[in-house]
């Protein structure tokens, strides 16, 4: 018996993914592990995709409705999308093929807050769930399982689904055992407080209890997560990070933060990496993170003794950082907790710990409304993810963004956001390479001034003209609806949001 | 000594409001009691307004920055606005004069979630607060105070302000004593769970502790709250209520609700009144309300034994209901709790108790984004109030609205909401007199079909045409930016959102 599968009953259910695919039927609701390219099942998606292709070649319908934690990898969303095997998908997707299907109306996507989905599934918003597929590191003798590099919605899916398929992935480090904190959500109308008062509080168990009688198949795999190499932050990212750190310093100076109580939430990417590099050389100490994803920069902060605790639901480490984590797992286990996403992203705990949220965006308007999901109003990119969970409940919510994209053809700050995922009531501070705009306590007309000040200089005159038109139209919020989307329509018509005459003046 | 002012020290500080106005200076941040026209100070606003007028007549600047719980009355916001005495105001205002000043840019307004403001004030987002003015029912011998018909942000303002002025209003029933549950919010970085697990849990004291050394004046008043008479629901409201109750019944049928666990949150107005009248004759029992405001219909439900507990931060009763409440105060005290708005609207508790939120709106778009605040994008009406606190954290969030306003010239369902306060990620169910649209788990193109089905028949073709253009443009969300605001621009140009040819076809 494998040293990863210690339960005799479940060892008796080992089979190939192809055999296990017999348990998946056309139209099934399938819930899987996986969050931000970590911890998703590697074998079953390929087997389901193959089954779909065979069915389609026979002229038969075959699609599933796929529920995950968040994004997966090419070998999950990717292969399923290529096989046209996904009818419906939620929440969060970063796979390009599948995204194109959403935008073409060939697959359906419902963009749900990460903290909400588990509850909604269990409450039956989507009907029954036929199968849960979970990647695990290990099956214990008593039939409990050790999740892999993400926890996601594993608890809810295993509880709610009729059948469970386990993928035991020996590529995943056995050293992950002990990092998880599996807390089972209580019944909706019988809930008590979630007893986390400090980021590092453990409130559950290091393993997941499952109803082993529901397990119909166990698959053995040895395949890597979708880890991507670490990229050195570019100059713009460094400048944004510098402005973000200045904002933190100014909060300390104003008495609204101190050097030893910064609770971080951070999106993933170049700017957050640059922020974390900056924090290494800052006066901040005892930093904690109550966030979704553990990224490279957090390991650096932990190594340097700057960060004492990081709570998340998933890893998104470069291969080098993953190796480092495994080598020093004993050490990191004292500083890292992986929780179910219902807990890592829970409004109750987010509000309680007083965190400073920091997320990216597609565009924001001059009044501080944020588009995180739909390019030019309609083309979905990835989804809202956890940005709403954190932004809505943070002590201070911030957004970080380069002022322009596509070589200057797209301004991140627009007159009117073409889709709105975070409203003016929630977004407080915006940071670009030109500074930060603190919108707290301001009326919309005041907000516009501050937002324009951090826009790219090439776009400031155009934005000012828009606000002038809005002011002339009258109203608390100086919008001018007939030209609200002129940046977007110009982009569609000319390939740039920049007015031709402005470009000429520049030249 | 008055039987309402039992503390000798504070009795020594009794003075006229005119005298007390000396403690208010130009540019002060002033925090007052008051929520939904209840419990606001009645004397000081007039005195401050008079002081401002004198100053202005001398050519001197005199304005204050006014922080409340929510809306007040003509004798507070109204008189101050008329005297041009308000520079900045937050959160929520329903006074017409002041609203006009916001829209003209003569006064500044920041539209903040009701659950957030207290924390933001205490954390210093607005700088120091010079004065807190609280209406109370009574000052106890030990210097503690009994709040009046609203709690609002009284705790935070009294804690944070340099000076406190108390208005002891003998118009307010002494029987209010015992209904309050005053829980002091903990320091931001030292918080423990809020120990409410059931709507009726009391976690604080029936009185408010204040630092009596900060009290600079005590004013005696005898003036009524802005109570408005109860209006019988009209036919459209009754039909909307019927559809809302059908939605509840369908949730029970689907196993997502049972007849004895409906936790209600409800906005104020005609439709909620009609819903509560309908609940009187429904199968629902043991209804509880975790909401902002106690309204007439809730007393009826309590009287009928249908509602066991109502938790709120304020009363909005008709004069008749208020009289009934006072007559049977002993009885109602067992079924009603008034909490600070930081607790009545707290995401933590809202999420925990699994409530069904139901709020009004200005307009919603076919994708389920909601405008609650700005007419035609820019003209602010009242503000977001607590609708975001509840919508974002409800078990199920719903919005109720007549399909049209202004005799059909305005459709409540539009192609693209001209301002967005609640996003597609939060809004789940919409109810009009034509039925309900359940958007849960749907992709935007599916949502549009359901929303159009509950729009007014005169507008359905126009809305369908818009979505067709969006689908032709391609994209996950079928928007068509060049015509996204055509309903609003047509309204501005012709006085109606309805296309002329549609109107002609009708005739």
C-alpha cells in the first residue's frame, strides 16, 4: 500500500481516472478542489474531457457544471474547455480558452464572491451536486484526508456531493500536513461566532473528515501545480509599491496605523511582490497577512522575521519558493495556516482583524468605482475572486494599478467604469506610479480631483474635461451620461482611449 | 430637579440651546444622535442655524460638518440647510433642501455605509470631532444616559468627541428605557466576536455610559420626532408584496427556507408594509427581524404572535403606532431591541443569522446591478443607508420595486444602471408587480431574460433590443456601451424613457 493511502477500504477503490470517469454523467454538477492554480485535480479533468470528446464524436451531449475554489490550470479548466465539456462554471477562471467561451456565449459563467459560494452550494442554490473531486496529499488510516496546496471549498463540496473522488498527488509535498486548519462551517440558522481573533488562531483540525462511504474512486497522480516562475518587479511596479508604502507611512503619521499592527491582504502579481520587497526594508514589524494566497514575497518576509503569521487558503509560489517551503516546512508551519476559503475570506473575520486590503483592477472611474472583471463592460477577464470579500470589509481598502496599459492606449482611470464590481462606498485609496489618491470622506467632485492627479498625465486633460461636463450638467456626482463611455468607444474605434488631438499636441 | 435629569452635576449644566451654541464653532465636526427621523436633537440644530445666520449676516463664515446616524428631520437637517450652515454631511440624508445643496455643489456629502461610519470616525478618518449632541430620554443618577428613539452612532460620537451636549426630550416616552442594548465596540486591533447568535440576544446594557466630565451643556426639550402617518399600501405595492411572499413560499418548497426560520431585514415604505400585512395571513411563524428600523407592520406581527423578536437601531412608527407602543411598552420590551447601528448593521451578525434582505431601489439594470442613490447617474436622492450592509451579507438579498415611476415615464429596469451601489455579485432576487426574477447562479445573458420578464410590458421590447445589441457586440456581459444610457438620455431629452414609436404603437 502506498504510504499516501493508509486506509484499506479506500485503497481498495484505487482505479484509473478513465475508469473513475464512469461516475461522471452528462449534466452533472461537479465540485473540485483547486484555488489559484494550486491543489486542483490533475487526472480527472483530462479523463472527463476525453469522455466528452468521445460523446461529442458520437453526436451526444456531454458537459458538466464545474464548481471549484478559484482558478485551476491548463490540465483542468484548459483541457475541459478545449473538449467543450463545460456548460457552466463558477467562481473565478483564468483559463483563456474557457474565458473565450464565456465571451462567445458558448459556456455560462456566474461570477460569485469566493466567500459565498460554499454556502450557496450547500443551501441548494445550484441544485444537487453529483460528484466532488478533491486532490489530497494523503489518506489517513481512519479515512480522513490531508488537503494539498489549497483548501478552497473542499469541505462544502465533500459534504454536499453524492459521490467523492479523491486524487492522491504524490508530487505535493507530504510536509504540507499540519499547515491546514479545517473548520467545518455550521448550519446556516445555527451559527456561532467564528472564534478567530488573531490571524494565527487555529480553530479546526489539520485534516478533513469525509464520509468515506461516499468515496467511489481513488486516483494516484504525480503532477505539478500550475506554478509560475517569479518575475522581478518592473520599474512601474516598484514606483507603485513605493507610493503604497508611503501611504502606509502616512497612516502611521496620522495615528491610524502603527508599525506593529499592519494586517495585510494582498492580491497576487508584480505590484504586491514589489510591495513585499519594500516592506523588507521598512519600519513595519510583526506584519501579519489575512489573505487568500501565500506568495513568494510572504516567505521572504517570514524568513526576515518581518511577518509573523500568514493565513490563506492556497499557495501561489514559484517553483524555487515551493522548494524552499518544503525544505523548511517545519519552520514555515509555525507561520502559515491554510484555511477553507469560506474562512480565509469571511467578512466576519476580515472586519474583525482590521486589515488593509490591496487589490488590482481593470479600471476605476474618477469617482472611485472599480471594474475588476469585464473589459470594456462586457468581455470578462477572470472574475471578482475575493476582491469583494476583502474590499467590502477591510479597515482600509486600497487598489493598486499602473496608470496605463497597452503602451498608453488604455487608461486605468476612466470617466465612468464600464462595469462596476466595487463601489465608491467601498473603495478608499487608489495607488498608481504617480502617487496615491485618498478618497476617504470626500464627496464625488472632490474624489475626481484626486483620482485625476494619479492618472497618466496624457489623460488628465481628457478626464478634467469630462468632469467639467459633469459639473455643468449639475448633480452631486458630476457624471455626463452621453459621454460617460467615450474612452471606451474611442478605444473600440481607434485602438486608443487617447483623443487624436491630444496625441498631436504631445508630438 | 426634573425626573428626567437625576444627576446633580449634569443638572447644574442645564442651559438654553442658544447658550449651548456657544460651544459650537465654525468648521467643527459635530456628531449627533438621530436615525430615520427618530432620536435626533431638536433644539441645538435650530440654535446652531440661528448662530450661523447671524455670522453670515456679518459676512463671517460659519458652517459645521455634520455626522449623524442617518436621516433626521426638518428641525435638524432642514433648519441647518436653510441657514447654509452645513459644509459637509454624512451618512444618509432625506432632507430636500440639503439634498439640493449637495446636487448644486453647495454642500459636500460622503455616502458611507451605515455600519462603517462609527469606526471610521473613531479611527480618525475625518479628524477630531469637537462636539457630540445626543438626544436622550433620561440622565440617570450615576450620569449614565438612556438613549431615545434611536441609538445610531451615539456610542462612538460620545466616546470620540471632545465635548458632549445632551438634549433631554420629555416628549420621548420614558417607557423606552429597557429597550436599548448598548454594546461598546472594541478597539480595532483587539476585537473579539460579537456574541449575538440569535436575533434577540442582549449583549450590552440598557443605558449608555458617557464621560460626564465632557458634558458642557444639558438642554431640556419637549418636541416630537419626524413621525409620519401610516399610509395604506396601494394596489401595486400589494401586488409586489404578493410576489415577494410567493418567492418566500417557493424557497420553502425548494427546501432553502422553512416556515419557522425566516429572518427578515426590510427597508421602510409602502411595499414592506404590504409584505408585513401579507405575512400576517401566511404560514410563516416565529419570524424575527434583524434590521435597521422598527416600523408599524412589525408591531402588528408582534401583536399577532407571528414575530417573536425585532432587532433594530431606530423606530419609524406612525403617531398611532407610537402611542400603541408606549401603552404596551412592557409587552413590546420583550420583543424589541434597539442596538447601536454598528451592531444592527454589522456584517458579522448579518452573515451569521442568515437573513433575507429586502430593499427598495431607484433603478436596476438587466444584469442585476442596482442604483440606490443617484437619479440619472448624478442627482443624489438619500444615500445608500444600510442597504449595502444587508445586501452584501444576507443569506438571500432581494430588491422590491414598482416596474415604473412618474406615470410610466421612468422604467425601474434599465439597460445599464446609471450609478451602481449594489453589484451583480450581491443582488440575487428582484421583485416587481409583474413577478420575481431569481438571478442566483445565472450568467449575465440569462439574468437579462429574467429581469426583462418583470419589467413593465411597455419597456420590454426596448430592453430586449438593447440586449440584442449587446449580444451582437459580443462578450460575457451583453452590454452595448454606445447606447447603454439611452433610457436616461431619452428621459432628459423627451421627459420619458419610452421611445416615441413605442408610445405610438401603443396608441
